[in-house]
C-alpha cells in the first residue's frame, strides 16, 4: 500500500507557504512518480487554481497559510471531490469537526510517512 507504482502519475496539488517545506514535499512526490501541481503559497492563488478545474487527484495542504486558516481552499477542493491531506504542527486537534478523520501529516514529518498518507487519502476518494 502506498508504493511508487500506486502513486505514479497521480496529480498532487501542493499548497504550502514555507518554501523549504514546499520544496521538500515536491521532491518527495516527484520521487514517488507523482505529477506535482504547484506548489502554491497563498489562499487566493490556491482558490484561483482550484477554480481552473485542472484535474487533481489529491491535495497536500498546509492548514495555516501565512497566518490564515486554509479552510476556504479545503472547502473548494471538497466541493470538487478532491481528498485533502492536512499538514500541520498541531495534529488533528486543529481540524474542524467536519474535517476530523481526514489524513494528517504532522509537522515535522518524514519522507516515509507521505506514501502511506497519500494512499489513505486516495482510498477515501
């Protein structure tokens, strides 16, 4: 579960405001054979991208973008049926009630965690 073959070609939107983390995630996803969309660093830009209707298999989303909760982006993605992986240093306690049970990557996370969480999110789609 969560192997490279399963991830190859998956279109993954990365929404992360910290450049180093965004580069780290982008590299990990590319190593898994994913097509990385982004990274996008701000809520407005993420909402604009989601509105383009570009196919997205799953989104890896920082819960806090430049001090603002990213829930508008979550809601736009969910309206399109796109599963969301939350990245946060606060764990699932920071999630809204409607987001409980969603996959969470707790910062700082390791490369070994990403394939498992991607597979979990894709299974929820």
